[in-house]
């Protein structure tokens, strides 16, 4: 084993360990954080970072082969769908009435419910 092989091995394992760390921290955050919004934030951020680092380490382990191309395709797919799914879940929670707690001293404006004329612009004509 020459120096280059040892360096690739060390870097790839470091990336995979860092990705595993992010995924574990996200799981602990999902258990420890107090409300839905904080939990969702913890899991979504750490999931994206963990997947990127894990897949980068696996790509370095396999070298430049067809497996690497497949890992990159899967990684891009997960990197796009993860935040999209998180946004969809957050939007569904907000629409269903689950609001984040406001910080002490912060007064935000609550959205007003739609009236019949707001919901159907054709009815005002």
C-alpha cells in the first residue's frame, strides 16, 4: 500500500465517520428538542449533511467505477428530495394550524383566514 492509497483510505473513512456523526446528532436532536419545529430543523439539516459526507466517503472507497456513478445519482436524488420533503411537511403543519412558538418579546402577525371573496377572485366581478 503506497502513500496515495493510504491517504484515500484515511480521507474516505474520515468522511464516512463525519457523516455518521451528523446522522447520529440529528437522531439525538429529534429525541431531545422540545417541539415539532425544532425537531424537524435538526433532522433536515443533519440528514442532508450526513448523506453528502457518507456518499463522498463511499465514492472514495469504490474508486471511479459504475458504483461511484450510481452513488452520485442516489446522492443527488436524496439531496433534492430531503429538503423538498421537509418543506412539504412544514407547510402541511403550518396550514393545519401548528404554529411555532414566538420568542419572548416578539410579536408576529398571524395570517388572517381567507374569506369567500379572497378564495374566489371570480366572485368579485
